């Protein structure tokens, strides 16, 4: 049994005759007739009832055509998938990523992508999400991996990857470094370390402090969450910090405390521009990122998306 025989049988059944089927398949009618006779001889049954006026499927033919169509559909699907893989053998992808990605393993995802598509040039650019979204607007990056704020402009679309939580970071030996939870209001007189004005984390801190009835005194601004941890460890202030950064084994020691009613941290996602068609290479990269996404913890409520500054 050959695939072309399946195609011939399906075409004769679809078009109601050998002549029409041959025309649609762009082959000689004699070839169609010969292949179907050979198939019927192999199967030991007649697939078509032939008269001078019409050709009709026999009961056995109806059963055979149903299976043949499923086989041909699977074959078409396989061709489509192989075509998609071929389309992404080459190309380039630039991923912009923030330094805080919660439990999402970006290096692992990029390594998986590189192993699967070694011919695609892959670049990584780091920064704060505001700047990376600007780069996405300008076409300087193809995808952004970072916090997804609830007021993400409509020109962007995001797929979720992981959740993140905020905790309080204190210098070692700080008077408030005991066990249990702490309210943000207890820190009203403390100096804070944070990212600069206009960053998502700074907006979160300002809003949370305002809700707690005070204005946070940010005495030390820095460029990255990791440097926030270093400044806190040096005794220069306290900070709101993503749990994934605060509880890292690497870096100077700090004291980490959970907050009562902590301000929510935006979920981590992969963001692309709606108005810019994704190349096959970029589509493949986005697929691998989602594939790599850490499983959600069913016992924990996902962090709510939080508005970001304009």
C-alpha cells in the first residue's frame, strides 16, 4: 500500500469519478485506475462499484476512505510542522530581560532554545522594564521577559511565565529583624533603598507607603535589585525586594521578613508587540520560553498585576 494510492482513492471518492480525480491530481486517468485496481487486489475487496454511468463507494470503500482521510490529514499536519521547523533553522532573536524574574529560569530557557535551534543568532539585553518596552517599541528587541503590569499598553501582549512576591529586606542585626511578619507602617522612620524614580519597584513602594500612612524616605537610589541588596547589607537602609532576589544564596547576608498584606508584585511574563508580526524564529523563542515556565504553585494565590507609572 502506497500513500499515492490513498490519495487516488480519496480523490475519486471526493470528485465522484476517475476522470475528475485524475484532472485534479494532474495525472493520467489510466494511472489512477491502475493504482486503485492494484490496491483493491492487495486488500482483496472492491472499494468502488463501477458502472457505465457512475462510480460509487462500496461499504468497504466507505470504511477505507474514512481511514485514508485521517492518514492523509496526519501527513499534512506532519508536513506543516516540518515546514515550521525548517523556517526557523536560521534567523535572529533579541530578548530583553529584567534582572528579577522570580522562579523563571531564563538561562535554562535560552539554553534549551539554543540547543533546539543552533542556527538562530540569539542575543540578550538586560535592563528595567520601562526601558525594555521602549526598545520593543523601537524594534531593538523582539521579546521582553519581565514584570507585566496591569496597565500594560494595549499595543503589547503578554503571556504569563511565573509569579513573584515582595518581602522586606533588613540589614543584619536590625532591631526589626525578629521572627514573624511586620507591617510596612513600622518602617515609617527608616531610610529606604530602592530603584530610581519611574521604576516599577519605586512606584510600588511609594503607593504601599502612602496606603500605610507615610511617605517613604528613599535616601539611596540604585540601578538594580542586586545592588539594593548590597546596600541593605551594608546597613544603609531597608528595602522592598523580590523574594527571588532576597533569598538568593549568592550575595551579602541580609535579614528577610514577610510583610502583613504585602504589596503585590506584577507577575512575570513574556511580552511582544501586537503591531509587529513575529518572525518564525521569534515565535519559536516565545514558545520555548512559555514551555520553560515554572509550574504555578496551586497552594498560593498568584500575585495580582499592579499598575505601573506612565
